[in-house]
């Protein structure tokens, strides 16, 4: 029993830096992918608000195509198929771009739902007291929208973190790729995958806690805005 415990500890002493390096890559990719997804998703949502059927039609097609395509296929298209038409992307660029495209469709719908959930009466009240369109956006629409969508934004961020494991397919040395390499070189299974599971869980738990804290702060500050 003591020998097994010593081997268990020694494994992490010998290979811990590999897991931490892969974890660092995962964090960087997820941060870039999430920020890019939120920005691009908001742009996609704004495009959908352009009057006329064309913008709404393009928006619907974009959402259907992206949400109906697995992230793995998007990565294959960006990393393996794109060079066939002269577009050369590094593994990191393809990985982040894949996360951005994949996440943007979901974030666009989150923003659309958030803005559409703002009670019409609040907008009319702002107009009644002669608030300018700019003040209405910054003092009414954005605070209410933020309070409504913040839980969904953090939930989608957690989804992207877990989906980022697929990036190992295009040779990015993130946590899953490093874990697989350690399994192949050490011929152990339990210790590597246990380390990966703990690190993913810790990352997701931190995001979830920050999300709950942000939601409580927004509720305290703007909760009265959406009361009926």
C-alpha cells in the first residue's frame, strides 16, 4: 500500500509540470475563444436587428449551420481543409477561430433573447421622461440585458471549456493532448486522467463561482429595474 502511494505521488512529481503547461494552454485558448465568441456573437446579433428579411434570413442560416455542425468538423475545415484553398492557419489560430465561430452562434441567441426579454413598458417609460436613445441604451437596456443574460454567458463559457478538449485533435498541446501523451509515454491511465479531470473541474468551478457572484452583484444593483 505504501509503495503504491509513493508511486502515485512520484508520478505527479515527475509529470506535474506537463499537466500544468497543458492547463495553461487550455486557459489561454478558452479565454481568447470566449472573449472572441462574445464580441463576434454580439456583432452577429446586431446584424440580425437590421430591418428587412435579408438580415434575418442570413442570421437564421448562420445559426442553423454553426449550431448544427460539431466543433470537431469546424476544426477539420479550418486546419486541414482550408490549406487546400490557400488559407494556412496555425493550430492555435485554427483552434481559437473554431471556438469563436462555434460559440458566437450561441452567444448571438443569448443576446437576442436578453434584449427581447426587456419589458416594453420600461422602454416606453424611458421615452416618457425624455431619455435620449443613448441614455436609454446605457441606463435601461444594457443593465437589464446584462442581468438577464449573465447566467447564460457563464454557462456557455463552461461549455466552451469542455469543448476545448477537442482541440487536441489538431495537435494543440492543451490539457487533453498532454494527458494523452503522458498516458502513451508512462503506460499509466488512472493518474493522468485523474489529473486532467481535477484540473478541468477546478477551472469550471471557478467560472461557475464567478458567474454566481456576478449574477448576485447585478441583481443587487439592477434587480429593481426588471421588477413588475
